[in-house]
């Protein structure tokens, strides 16, 4: 398992979603992606659900959200 960390803050839609999907297409099934986001990536959620990927998107202390794809946040 590899933890892939992304900082998608400051990017305009759809760039955060595009970056995440590109990485999803390259990583293995047990990798975990953790991305800092300015907003909830609502249009990404259906894509993750369609792929059967577990994810959480929680507010963080930085004023945005932390999206975690793979193993759920503790």
C-alpha cells in the first residue's frame, strides 16, 4: 500500500477531479489517495461510487476538506 498525497487547493474545477482520476488510473487497488481540497468534489463522488471505491470527505482545520480514497479515515 502506498499513500499518495495531493494538494489540490487553489485549483479551479474541474482540475482537482481530473488530477485525482488520472492518479486513480495509474495506482494499484490497495493504494490510498489523500487530497486537500478547497471544496467538496461533488461531481467526483459518483465516479468513485461507480468504481466501488470507499471514500470520505471531511472538513479539515485548513478551511477546506480532506478527501481520502481507499481506507477510510480513522
